[in-house]
C-alpha cells in the first residue's frame, strides 16, 4: 500500500509494502523526487540479506539486520536534512529526523509488524523502540508520522473484523492520542486469500495539522493497494 501525505513545503510521505517484489520496487522508485519521502516495508532483498534496487546513498534502515523489513528512502539532495535515529531502529522499525525550515523536526517512522498468527504481542525490541519513539516525540513536542503495515485489523479503521493485533494497535493509538489518517473502507490489502485494512497512517496532533488529504491509489504490482494523501 502507498500513502502520500503532503506536508508544509509540499513534501509528501509515500508508504508501501513492496512484498520483496522487483516490479513493485521499480514502480515506487519512480515516485521518488525532491518533494517525497518513501516509507517502505518488506523491501526487495532477493536471496541476499541487503536491500536491492533502491538508491543506496539515501536509504535508512538497520545495517545490523540480516533481512530488513522496514526502510525509509529520500532523495540524495535531502540527505543533509535527514538524520537516521539508529537507537530507535531495528529490522522492523526505522525512524528518521527530518529538519525543515525553522520548525521543529518531523520524525518519520516506517514500521512492519509480521502477521500475528492469532497472537497480539509484538517482538519485544520492536515494541520498546516504538514506545521510546513515542516518548521522545512527546517530550520534544516534535511532529510525528508513523506509517506502515501493522497486520492489525479493527473496525475502528473500518475493517470488517477485529483481530488481536488490531486490538493491541488500537490500544497504542489511544494511549498515545494519535490520529488515524485512513479514510473510508477500501481495503489496503487485496489478494486471493481475502481483503483487509492493515496498512495505517498515524500522526500526532502536531503532524495531523499538516495533512491536507488522504486517498488510496491502485497498483497492479502489489497485493497491497496504493494509498495516497495529497
């Protein structure tokens, strides 16, 4: 799924689960420009442990991971304004600090939570890093965009059912007083085994005020639908 969120200064955040697919990876790279930041999940690695086909000089992810599941890609000319927050990053979650103008920084987090298999609990390290990011943002009063594939279903965001992961994610949303930017009931995941809304765009109060709109864009190269906020 892809989410494009237009911010102040016309910067957009584009989110998609690439499902380790070459076609989806090549397609999303066409979206990268000076006014966009890509928050990606399950990037293409092929049979290796490193990310392939993405601009190497402008990609943020856990270099310690044997097979990273989350990354953020920016245009090389934006790199001077980007700091990867290594202490808040592992194979499933990555955060960057994006400084623009004289405003407080924007924290952008890309996250991938594997299917829960009927159980809600997140990997301990991922949950800790997510909570630490939320704590930091609240303390510093920074903008925060959290985009990713949560594999959590809940009627709160207009899915037809609620699973254990969805309940856990909703608890986090409520505790941290986050906004759900998703609109409507169009599935963000669509394949032969079923449809669901498992990809979410979340913001804190400061970042929510920057969002102009949100929509889903169809993509034939992924089983996750393309979502955009512009």
